[in-house]
C-alpha cells in the first residue's frame, strides 16, 4: 500500500491556542515508520490532525499513554481519501471529516489500548479533553503478537518474571539521544523499543535458560565478531564490517540482545563501536 505524501511536515492546528495563557504546548508527530507521539498540553478543545497511519493485514493499532495531571486526549482515526497524492495543508484538511472516524476514544492515565481496525490508511485527529502533561505513543504491530504491552521497564520485568529491566534513556549517541518508546513482555523475556532521531532499536532481556539467544533473529549476516564492553563479552553480527545490526550477550542468569533498524528500510544498518559502548552497559 502506498504511503500518502504530504508536502508539509508540520502539524495542522484546527483550533489555535490563545497567546499568553501560560499553557504547555499541545503537539503531535506522525512518523514514516507508523509511529506517532502526542504531547499533552494546551486547552480543552484544541485539535491537531496529521497523517498518515497505515495498517496492513493482521496488524493492530496500539495507543500507549503516559499522561499525568489529569490529562485526557480524544483520538480519532479517519480513513484517508488522499492516499498516494501530494496535498497542501489547506487542501488536506478539507478532506478530513471527523464524522467518518472509525475509532473515537478518550485516552487518559497509563493503561495501553489495543484497537482492531480494518487494513487501510488513516489520518489521526487528536483533541484535548482535559489539560495536563505527558505523552501518548501511537504505533502499529502484529495483531497475533505474543507480547503484552507494559507502561514501563519495571512492569515489563515483573510481567516477564525478571529481577529488573533497564534500558538507555537520554544516553547520547552519534545519532542523538536515545528515547524509550514502548515496553512489552512475555514469559521469561522483556523488550523495549528505543530510538534516536534516525534509528529504531529493540532491546531485550530474557532468562538465559529459556532464551539462549533472546534476539529471536535468525537472519544470516556477512560479518560476525566478538568484543568486550565494560567487562561484558558481546557478539556482534552485521552486513557491514564493524557495524552491528544484531548484538547479543549473556550476563549471569540473563541473556540480552540489541537490534538496530535503519531509517528508510536500510536492512543492513549497524551500530558503530562507539554507539555500542554507550548503549550496552545501560541495558540491565
């Protein structure tokens, strides 16, 4: 399915926030990898619309809030009628009718929501119901996924039966600071999606007895090498010499993995030695 191309990357504000009110900014960003982030703020009634989210067969739309201060945001998904065409902001907005929404839900607190929707391309409309702070993560995943969503690494560890699960947060890399996006778990293993401005990564920790290789990655790679980071012996795999797409290691009773996914479908992307040094020791 072709992704809609929008000639403007800025968000489209339908209701302007009054100047000088001292309220935090209300914003929404939808990324090309079918993820998005809504930042709470503004005043009740403030609305933003952006696009697009694409769902393929057997995929599910997930909403993962981390809202505080009583924040509540209404989220609508509206089938797009502009798939595959260029559109100026004003023209695009004229085609968005909230009455056509196939999802209309008020989101608050920290509990994740799983939404089964028909395959297609959707615009996202977010409206402030109650002011507050925090963020809401939007993402698409496989409906048949064995993973259970968790609001934090601590709760992912508890669900998986691990002692703890910590991932890099704010660590500086050559690609910018690392930000955790979401957490999940299944029996014996916890995972986190983390990202920089240009690269998505997935970190996992599992019980080594159950998961000797917790990466779950069976791809063949051109290069394979070993090195040590902070006293930890790691094994790296990649299709570019010295750049690790998959990194695995064991520490005590636990196995670990760090997977890197390049922007724009670059399947051969790999983390540099410097970035591995910055990240591996932070996954515990």
